[in-house]
């Protein structure tokens, strides 16, 4: 794994932390625009990087970067990638889906002799639909086994969730963390379905038997990075 020097002291700090089952709750001001499940461990990895390096951009490499997190490891792959005890965010109550439309309009080009057409080409006006998700309580939650104080500190850096944050979608009102009492494997399984993508090798090691054949999935932060995909099962797979 690729080491980030600025994270070495935080890595040492995480080895000394005590963990407990927790329920992480986020209250949103507006709906979210989501294309993929929202992972708690991925949010924390982003926050750890921002805490240590600001808004620095990491070099694009197929090798995994090491992100120490205040979470319990349930399993570690041969290449060192961890499976953290943390679920995706789930709706707290009934979920409401809707469609909003954002408009791209032609600039007036007041100080240019050029007057592009608004009905063809790159300057064409567009009306783009986006599906939004919100709950009646405006709350979502994730389950994890981790250190409450460290997670709370990191989540103060996360102010928006999902896509199109630049126009206010997914704005965070507050984070709440409360104690939770279930088994650590319940951070992966709820209501007999996966709430975290599960690699095939980890399933055997943890004694989990998902239904159906495996496929390529992203399961370790960042879950969107194709070079870290491996055979496994997606969120929502029956167990």
C-alpha cells in the first residue's frame, strides 16, 4: 500500500483507540442526489485526508493508499486493503424520491463579438433531470464499530453529501452519534441484506453466505476506484 507521510502519526494514534458499536446519524437540510451507496468509511477516509493534507490532490495510482481510520477492521486483503466495520447510510424512516431539473443557459456574451447559438452545439441550453432522495425525518444513519470522539471530530469536516453540492443538495444540518448494541457483523448485514459491499474472500473468512454469483465490486475506500475492485457482492444482496 502507498503510505502518506502526513498520516503516519494519526495511524499510530488509531492503534491506541478503544472501539464500540455506534450509530452515526446525519440530518440534512435538503435532499441528496446519489448515484451509488454512500459509505461511512469512505467519508471518514476523505475527512482524514483533509485533516492531514488540506485539499491536496493525491497522485493517481492503481495502488491503494493507506487511510488509517478510527474504525475496527473486520478483515484485511492480501494487498493490505481493509474491510472496515461500517455500513452505508440507510434511510431513517420512509424515503421519498423526486426529480428536480437544473438548467444550463447560454451566457449573454455582452463583451464579445461572438454570439453562439443556444439551440445546437456546446452552448445549447439544457434542462437536466436529477433524482433526489430524502426521508420524511430528514435523517439517515450508518452503523459502525469505532471510536465515538474521533468519528465526531472527523465528521465536522463533512458539510455536504452526494452530488451537486455546489447548488445546495445534501447540505448537512448536524451529525449525531449514539451507542448501539448489536454484533459487529451487523455493520455488514441488516434485514438479511448486505449494507456494505463484501469481497468474496472476506465472505468465506467471516462465515457470510450471500446469494447469487459474485461480480466486480468496490468495497474499500475509495469504493469508486476501479483498480481496487475485486470479486464480491454489492450492497442490497440477500444473505
